[in-house]
């Protein structure tokens, strides 16, 4: 005959063993260990903040440099005018020609003395 008592004993021993291992106390920290941990945390925060400030300073320096370079390039572009249209320059006006007198010096008179009547 099986004993039902043995199962209950095994289960209770297993539960007690797991419960006693789960309730193990934490190791208490000494004041020296705590101060070292705090110093390390402060040093880590300081290093992180310093890295953020250096990155922010670099970004600001780059923005200022870009603005100065852009303004310098714009000023130079305004000073130099380059014609990019490709059109030829406007030609100069020619000199006035010399007026030569006509070779024929006869007097000017009408071609017909009377106007002929075409209706007649």
C-alpha cells in the first residue's frame, strides 16, 4: 500500500526549500562601498554631461562658421558681376559717313513743263 503521506512530505519539503532560498537576505553594503558607488555614479554623470556640452559647443561652432562662410561668399558674389547670358556685347556706333557733293552740277527742274491730261 502506498503512503499518501510521503507525497505531502516531499511537496512540503520542496516548498520549504524554495521558500528559504527565495527569502535569502541581501548582502549589506558597507559605507566605503556605498561611497565608492556614489563617486562612480557622480563621475559617470559628470562625464556624460561633459560629453553633451562638448557636442553642443561643436554644433554651435559649426553653425557660426557656416553663417560666416555663407555671408562671405554672398558678399564676394555681389562684388563680382559675371554675365552668364552668353549674348555678345553691344556694338559701337559707326562714324558718320562723309558727304560727297554730286558730280552733276546742273540745275534741278521739273521733268514735265505741263502736266499732261490723261482723260482727253
